[in-house]
C-alpha cells in the first residue's frame, strides 16, 4: 500500500549545525533546540516550536558565547540545556538557561533576540587533550545527571543548586577501548549506561567497583565504527546501534551474540538512531547519505511482547505475531504493522547528524543536517492507524 507521508516543515538557517535536542521538560508543546557551530559567525541556539494544529513553525534565537558541538535538554527543567562548546575555552561544558521561554504559543515579540545565562560550569581537566563532543542527559526528571563524552572518557555529572559535581568516570585507556563515539543512558536505571567505541558496544553499571563496571560487550557490533546507539524505552534490554557500514542493528543485551534484527537502508555512515518514546516499534535513523528513515520493527518491540503475553523477545515467534490482536501490534479491523521501511525522507542535501522524536507528540519528529536545515515530519497516517486500531 502506498504511504502518504504528508508535508515536511522546513526551518532553515544560514549556519552550520551538528546538534539537535527535543525539549525534554515540555510535554505540552512540540519544541526542539539546535545549536550552531559558529565557524565564521556568532554562535546561536534556536528554540523551534511546531504547532501541529496550525502546521506552523515559530522560533526564538539566543546568542551564545562560542560555537556549539553538542547540546541536550534537561528533563527536570524545560528552559535548561547542557551545552558542549566547540572551542578550547575555559568552560568546555556548561549548564545554561534560556531566558523568557513562553509557556504557550510563541509570538512575534518572543522572536526578538534573547539571552542565555550560564548556571553551572563543568570543568574538564586540562590534562585531557580531547575536548568533549557529545552529551546525554538521563531521561528521568528524577535523576539530574548527564554523561559528557570525549574520545578518552565518559564523565558523569550530577546537577545541584548551584553547582555540578562529577561522580563517575569511564576511562578508555583503562578499559582497552578505542576512541569513544557515543553514550546512551539506560531508560530506568539511574547509574547504568552503554557506550560505543570502535566496532564495540559496552554496557556499564556504575554502582560496581571500577574494575568490574563493564557488564556487557559486543566486540563487533558493526563492521565499521559504531557512531550511534539508543535504548528501547519500553524494553530496556534492547539496544539499537548504527555504524559506518550503513546498517542499523537491534540487540538483546541479555544475549548479544547475534543481533535481533539488521536493517540496511542507508548507503553511508549512520549518525543517529532513536526509538519512539511511546510506540517503540517505530525507529528513526539518519546519516551521511542525507536520508532519514522511519522503520517499523514491530516483531522485536514491546507491542509484540505484550501481544504474545510473554516476558521477553526470545520466546516470541511468527505464530505469536500472526495471532496478535488490537493491543498495539495490530488490529482485527485493519492491516497490522509489519517490519520494514515505512518512509524514507530525502528532505536534506547534506549529512544528517540528528533525528529526534518530540517529547510532547509521539507522532512528530525532527531531523537536522550540517547546512542548518531543520525538517519536521509526522508519522504517516496509515502507519499511525495500524498501531492504534
């Protein structure tokens, strides 16, 4: 059946960009924040609001002191971001507040240039030559923590008023790791996360002694470097990874000898993978080929586990899938979701570094390419009905 993908909503700026985050603390408005690199012009943070009822975009621009390599919205406060600065500055990572963020719809007055306040500085020791390149906040608003990633380490910071305290460090050199590319928090555990280095994906439990913190390793998750990973929010033992081999793979961390699923719909490096926070059978991927793929992975999702009435994916088989009812995996009244590519979006002309789901609306997602092009799309109506009915 042909899928009607709907209209794309484009927000373009004449700035180079690498980083995008959904506003995590706002469950009412579809908002995303992006940061510019500030290579030849002043750096900016753009707060973009999407009104799905009106199909309209509005934004507020905030000036920042230096280029931005990465940023992450804090779940505990919708006006705060953890920002990784893109230069050798005194404060390479900081917690900032966006001033005058409206609670309701944005107006033309809001569009006037606004300011950013620095709340807390995260000091990186000068002995470590590698600057941070990524940051991820814990998804729970009860855990005010963030993991700051450099090629040499992952540093975990805990935020309190008014300071930030470093609580844990994972060192690449002490764990025989290649350069660290990415990290992702376990969706429910406060001190568990996974990292990607080289072709390897590792899981860590920071409650344990440093010599035994590594709890799982997939040595050859991809044939090339692993650049992206994400946890399934509803099945926290399932990880998605994206690599330089152009494939997306899903893994069961309890039994990671072979992937649960492999998806090969990209032709170049993959920079971003993201599970839908509500309907985890929907998976986004984006990469250097300029494409954003919306995939259905229903056979290894929580919908399939619930439909089968079982506790894990290892016991789900094709017979269970064919008998699935209207509890998330399909409907007796209509076509059921199946594995495969739902839509491939080609709205970008350069590498896409991020694809993120909205926190406020589970059917809305945004993607960002290096040339400053932000595109907001929605899950096709046909796929939405397959899931809901």
